[in-house]
C-alpha cells in the first residue's frame, strides 16, 4: 500500500489588546497534520512520567557573528502521548527546550516569528535510533545579545518491539530567517543526554496480523492460483474463497493450517465474477480472523467466432495516496473569561485510489492535547469536527463523510469508501473544526498535533 505524508502548522497571534481593560486570548491551534498509509492503534493520551533534564551543550554561532562556540547547559523535557503503547502503535513525541544553551549572538534585535527549531530525540532500550522533531516558526522578539526563548518540537515513531523504551533529548538547531538565513547548531557534549521519559511497550495479542499473498494476479477460468498465508492460528481449519466486492463467489477450498499458522493452498477459480481472494478461519468470513481480499482477475477465454481477431489491452494498477492543499490552519481567537470555540477549516485532503481492486479505504485522525504558555493544556477531546467528503464524477466508489463530534487522542473517522466489486476514484475531504476552549484558559497560543492515517 502506498503512503503519503504531509504536515501543516497553524498558529494565531498572541493575546492582543482590543479596548480599555479588555484582553483577548488568541488560542490558535497548530494542527501539524501528518497522513500515512499505515494502520495505527488507538491513542492513550495520558502523558508519560517525564522530567526536565540538564545536559552540557556546545552551540556554534553563525560565522557572521564572529564569536567562538558557546559551551553551556540546555534544560529540556521529553513528553509523549502514549505511556503504554502496543507494538505497531505510533507515538507522538514532544521535545521542549525550556532553556537553550545559545543566545542571540549579535547586537541586532530579532523580530517575532523568525525562528524555526529542529532536533533529534534518542531512543534506547527495547528500541534504538534517532527521531527527527520539528517546531513551528514561532518566537517572541529577542533583544540584541538576549537569550533565545523556549521552544517545542514534535515528531512521531512507530513502536516495533515490546519492552521499556527510553527517550533522551538530542542535538538541536535554531534557524533564523531575518535579513539572512542563519543556523545555530547545538550538540550534546557527552551523548547521550540523560533520559527524560520512558514508555513501556507491549505486544498486541488481539491485533490481526494474518496475511496472504498470491502466486499470480490473474488466470483463465479453471486455473488454480497458489495462495500463501502466515500468522493464522496453528492447526486450524482455513477457507480460501473468491470475493466479488462484499459477496463471496462459488470458488472455495478448505484445509488445515500448519503448526506455525502458515499454509500454502491452490484455489481453483471458476467463477468469472471473482475479483479478489480471501482466507479466513471458521465457518464464515470475518475481518478479525481473515486476510485479504488480494486482487485477482479471471481472464475471459471465450472462443472467438470464425475469421475474427481478439484485441487485448492492459490497465496497470496504481496506488492509494493522499495530499493536502496547504500546510497552515489558523483558528479564530476567543476571549479570556468567556471561552468558546476557536474555529477554522481543515486544509482540503485529496485521496486518490488508483489500485483498481475490491478494497475500500478509510481516513482517520487523532489529535494530541493542545499545549500553551507555562505548561497550560487544552484537552485533545475538546477538538471537534464536522467532516465533509466529495466524490469526483466518474469514480467507481462513493466517498462517505465521517461522523461529526470529538476527535480526541483516541481518534475518529474523517472519511471512507466501502469495499466493492471494483473500487477507486478521486475524492476531496474537508472538515470544519472547533477547539472548545474553557472560559478561564490562560491567554496565549496553543498548539496540538493532528495525525491523519489513510488505510
């Protein structure tokens, strides 16, 4: 299955004065939208037991500053959206630097919103590697030779192994876009830095990992296709069957899986209506104990009339992809003391299903808590949406909008298209979004991460 990943940032100005003795809290939402064609498990929004850590850092000012490297101390904290994920889950990580080691190296004051941070988080324990994190282009004004302000960066990784996984802050870079494009890279002097957060991953015994593959994608009526299966229940009755959309065709074969849950079967395909093949345990198909459909084409071998010629052309199957119209979503502001909905429109997502098989698709989303000044948080469950979906004329499938309501960290469906005899097409997906802000939420800018997943 193909995938496409996109990210969009949304931001509102900080609180501004609108009249005598009246302040407006501009609660902008940074909806960092990332789409990927991979199945993710439900989110657990509870933050990990995390703590701020100090570590020695060496920062190299831009050459134009004409000053030597800075050896200082960085104070940072790692938080996650899941403390107890399952293998296969996607974990969103926030790397917050509350005290950078670097400062403005020149006498020139820097204006607001010209700094873009990027960095790395080091993974250890059951899963090792480095995770890239990025932050929005957002900062208050910085006076000449003044300290750089705090900043946050986010990223995500897929859990691949059970056990304790540690997360430590790593190198980071502060990029400024004012008059010139300049970088201030800061590296951990004695890597790795102290562990700031730990999560404990577990296996997901309930997950359906059953899979099948076909020895060939087509054949004449009566031909046998070799079907290989894995991760089924050992020594269990398995049925191979033809499918035409949601319906099962007359093609069928039953046998027993081996001691490791694998099998190789040769299904005879006679029914010309068959467009896919499934394998399942038990008396009838279920998504929980089955795999497929895998696309299969029955080639018409009807005898030709005398003195005729048969012309054949092929259509090559494509992939399932998604893209976004833009990368910025700005939500309206709300008043401190009154609260209400910070409203806006999600950037339009275009889904293209050019696979040409029997499988439909689903586009889901989940969001993290919205973090603001001094650790203030707006719960992820307060983000609501009203989805909308349109199908391009001529598409074999029809797009269905998801249900309106809370998105939350557990996620919700934005749009989908059902299985069918032949599926595919182009679709545009939109949503009206509203962040329900409590009345006395601290003034300032709030940001969260919305992840879109196409399967």
